[in-house]
């Protein structure tokens, strides 16, 4: 109405707005619209002049505007619904009157009265606007604004509400409560109630029928002849009087529409929540616009009951299928209504006196005398109602409001509570925590925890807080630096550790990882390393039986955990770079919290930290401390296991790792050479390292041989250990090499030779005899094989290094000569010997003096003698006679020249000694 009257006045005074003009231009065209605008303006000026002349004539006839206003005031009294003693309980009258006729007549009367009153309101507002033109004095203007306009506005609102009841169809209740279920089952014994509920939602069954059903002895479906007009008018008057003033018609309350609360309760019981909201908001809005303050809040608590009922109605509506924006608005209005209801005059007595039969949620308490005690109980009731409807926002606000009243309520001796202040505050803070947690307001939830004075309740909430953060994947909230732990750091850590020990190790997110991040954020490096190492250790035990795909992922997780632990300990001073940890279940947490499930007995994990080179790592209890060195050892072994898992090689079914040549052999067998050498250099030293290096290079050499036969060599039978492959034919049959293209086989063979050259050159410094082992393995596998040039050069060691004969390191030319002789490679042996004899003879003049020193030249004469004998033996047997004669002759000539050279050098040495 505040918007309608000014808009109508503007049209009366200035004509249509610009929006109407633009619309007419679009519909009628610019020329026609312009012509119509000119005509309308002419009519408006004519109307304004005629109205001005008429009002001047009225004023002159009445001699003053005060008399005119007196007439209008007396006229308005006919619009006020009369106060009469209700006769609707007369059985005879109701039976002679059909309720449908009564409702229809009421709708027509209310419409006429509403429109008439609105016309008077428009006229009075027009008079105020042109008061200067009609010579109205200031006193008369104030009388219109302060007396007549409020009076007519109240009349308009009253008839508007009556008309709303008469024409608005009822709606079906959308909350399937227990009462509606009883109705659907027809358990209720009241036939009239069942008949009424069946008609709810019909377009011809308006709200007025529901109100009439609550009048004693009324009959909704009574049929009969139509009464005379006088009876109709009388019944309409009675009904409108009952709607506005109540059953007795003698309500003297100063508040507007004193019977509105009773009507709202009737509609509320029948599920007409939209109608209740409209009725109460209209009444409340008009009451707050009145100038008289006493009309806003009555001393009898009616204003509080109104807002209490409105809050319950809005709360129920918020549960319907509304969009989020509308639902938030309903919830906000409901919260405001309950707060207003609690703080009004006479709220305690009025609301506690409400009967549970009116359909509102029962308060459940009584006897509160002090204002603080009343608000404490009422806010707790409102908190529970919002919680019941699943609206955590409202419940949280009333929980906080109740906390503000606790101290004052408990200090009042008139109202005694069974709980102490700490218990009440603890319970309320726990509820506030729950509601804020439901709203995902984690910071507010944590503030509720630290504000809780009850230690037991505080720790329960803290545990729940951590569980919810874990389940929602919001654990990082604890590490963003926003939470003031205020003495709860150790408690938070203990709760997380307790959760970690009892959670599935494969759960996401992982609590151990969060504990690592939590401690790293606090710069507690050692504890961070401890928790991530516990995670790695649990993975080692619990994933041993998983398939290869999951095993590889678990091993990768273990590697990440061990790497993180090592990095964390590197941040600590070396003297303190160790962690104190137990893997037997974390007994330090169990003393505070018993396990919720039976602890499973698992095999103790292996201890890689006390391993001896070449020995087995037996399952045993871990030591109480782990340093960086032990972590690095475990990291190496886990890396080996991870690399093997990528090749679908599982060590053992028990999950224990056997550190021996078998592990290295598996790595070599899968071509994981870098990992194999890493394990060797990490866990073996001295002669044991040399022995294992020989095993690895024997296996690598065998892979390069085109044809192989088994033979016992250093380390035992290679067939037994799987290090010696079968012959070429067997290999083709076993591995399907006949399906492999020739180019692929050549590429694999070439890459194996390159790998052998690479790793032999890299690790020859750890064991100088490795070239001998490689060459011996190749020649034993295939005596006719041609040794690669890079391998022969390793024996020779360079031209400059061997100008004094065939001496050198462990892998020297003499060793190569011995291998040639041992495996019947006499031609290569003779050529090698001739090469070094000629090299000695072709010494530069500057080096001759060094050659003539005692013991400066050495040749393996024993091996040379063996070569000579082998050649003679072959000649005697008749094998390769011509070739052997030729070799023997070359060897004979070279030895003669060599001996002559040695004789000259010896004589020179003797001569120099005697001088």
C-alpha cells in the first residue's frame, strides 16, 4: 500500500510515466503515441481543473476544511468492522446458512469495503498534496496525516486480510508429520477433521472455511435454502467481527488486530503456513508503522506470541523444496522472529502459557521468573528446534545467545539449575562446535573448542574435529598457521597419532603424512621424520601380500617416506640426527586410549639396519633409534625391491628381504645393473665386495656370449644359481628366440657388449682383476671367441706403461698371455709376446738407461715355456703342424734377439757397477 498510493497520486497529478509512453510508442507507433499523449495531457489538465474547482466549491459550502474532515471521519467509522457478540455458535443459524454462501458474501463485502476505503485514502492523500491550492490550513493537514490516514490505513489492512481469507485457496501440508500420517490412515476418530483434511488443497476450499470449522457447531457442508439478505448481512458482520476482534467482540487491546495470533494458530494447525506468514507479517508491518509505541508491544505478550508463531511458520517453510536464496531468507527471518519473541514485554508468561494443543512446538519448560533464566531456556529450546530441522546456522546463533545468559541466569537465586556453570557452558559450547562444524566453519569450530571450559567435553570435541577434518579431506587446515593451539598442540598430535595407528594404511588422505607436515610446519624435524618413518614401516609389513601393481605403488610410497625422513633428519644437527621410534603399536598412545578393535598379530618386520654383508636379514624387533645411515641402508634395499617389482619379480611371499648374492643376482638378471652395483657398494667391503663384483661381471659376460656351456668357476655352479644360461639351441627353445628378428638379436647383443664395457671401466678401480674375470669367462664359454679390442686394451694398459715388458697391475699383459695359453689361443699368445718383445727392443735412446737398471724388465718366462711346450706337443701329435712350426720359428727368433739384448744390458750393468 505504501507503494501503490504514491504511484496512483503521481498518475493523477502528472499522468503516465515515461515507461508507459515508451511502451505505447512501440505498440502504436511514434505518431499515434504522440497524439495520444497530447490528448491524455489535455484530459489530465481538464481533470485537475475540475477537481480544483469542485474542492473549492466544497470548501466554500462547508465554510472550512475542518467540517469536511469531520464528515469524512464519521464516514470512515462505517468501514470499521463492528464489535458484536458472536452468534456463530447458534446451531439454528448455521444450519439455515450454507458456509459457501457466507464465504462468498464475505468476499464481496470485503472487496467493496477495501476498494471504498482505498478510494478515501487516495482522496485524503490527494488533498494533502494540493493543500496549498485549496487553501487548507496546516492544522487540517496534520489532522489528515496523523489521524485520518492511519485510521483509514488500518481499515484497509483489516478488510484486505478478510478478503484474503475469503478468496485464498487452502494448500496441502507439505510436511509429512505424524498428524498427517494419522489422517491418511483415518485413525483419527473425529469425522469432521477427516472431512476437512480431505478438502485441503482444493481451489474452492478457501481459508475462510478452515476458520469457520473452528466455530462451535458450524457445518461446512450444510445444505438448505438460501436465507434472506438480512440474515446474510448479519452473518457476514458476525464473521468479520470474529475475525478482527475475536469470539467475545470485547477485546480492548491497544494493539492492531488483536485476534490475528489466534487466527494464525488455527491456520498453523491445518498446515497453512503461507497464509500464516502473510497474516502475521502484514499485521506486524502495520503495527510497526503506527506512531503509538504502545500499539507495537502489548503488555499481555501478544506481540511475542505473534513473532513466536511467525518464527515456527518460517522454520517449517524453510524445510520445503525452496531454492537456496529463498530458504536462506526464510531462515534469517525465522531467527529474527524468535529473538524478537524472547525479548518482548510479557514474553515469559505468554509463551510459557501456550498449550501444546495449538500445534506449535512445545517449549518443554516452565517456571522461569527472571529475564535471564527465561532467555537461557528459550534460546536453548530454539537451538534444539533449529537442530531438529537441520538448520545449523540458526542453531549456532541461539547457542551463542544462550551462552551470554548463563552467568546471569545462574547468579539469580530465584531460578536454580541442576547443572553448574561449567557444565552448562561446556554443553552449549559443544553444541556450537557441532553446528559450526556442520557449516564447514572450521576456524569457528576450533574457537568453540578452546572456549569450552569443560575439559572432558573439550577433548571429545577436539577428537571429533580431527576425525571430521580427516573424513572431509581438510587436514591441511591445521597447518595453515591460523589456529591458536593454546596448549592443545600435544593433544592434537596425540589424537592424530592415535588415529593414524588405527586407520587403514592405504586410506586417503593418510594421517601419517599429515603428521609429517604438521611437525615440519612446527619445525620439529625429528618428530616429522619419526612419523613418516612409521608410515614407511607399516607399509613394509601390511603390503607384503599385495599383487605386483599394488606392491609397486606401496614400495614407491615407502621410498618417498624414507626419503622424506632422511631429508628431515638432515635439518637437525648431526649429533641429534636420529629418531626414537617403536613399531610394536605405539604403546605411548595406548595408555591414554584403548584400541577399539583387536590388534592383529603380524610378523615383525625385517631389520635392515644391522645387516652383515652377504648374510640374511632375519625378522627381529627394531631398535629404539634410527639414524640417517640406517635410513639410507633401508632406502637402498627398498629401491632394489621396487625396481624388481617393476619387472614383476617378487622376492618372497613373506615380505622379508634376503640380502645376499641372490638379490644382486636377480637385479643383474633383470639388467638392473646400476641398482645391483649400488647394493654392492653399500653393503659389502673389502674382499667380500671383490668376490661379489666378480659374480656380477661373470653373469654380465655370460650374457654377451653367443654360445655357452656350464662350468664350475669361482663361486660354484652357475647353473644351480641361474647365472649361466643354456646353449644357444636350448635358449631359443626356452625363450622363443626363434620368433625374434635377427636385427633385434644383433641390437641386444651390441647393447650388452656396450653395457659390459661401460660398467667394467667404471668399477675396475674397485677390483683390478675384473678384466681377467671377464676375459676368462668369455674364453671358457667359447674358446674361439674373439675378445673385444677395448678388453684387450685394458690388459695392455697403454703403450707407454708397458715398454719394460709384460708387467703391470692385476690385469696386465702377462695375465692375458696366460689366458691365451690356457685356452689354446696360441696364435694370439705368440703375437702378443712378439709385440712386447719388439716394443722393448725399440726403446727410445732416452729410455735405454732406464732399461739397463736391475729388474727393470720382466717377462712371464714360465708361461712362455708352457707356450713352447704346447706348440711342440701339437707338432708331435700332428695337429696344425705347419702353423705350429711357423709360430715356433717366430717365437724362437724373437727369443734369441731378446736374450742377446738382455745379455748386452746385463754386461753394461756389470761394467757400470765396477767403474
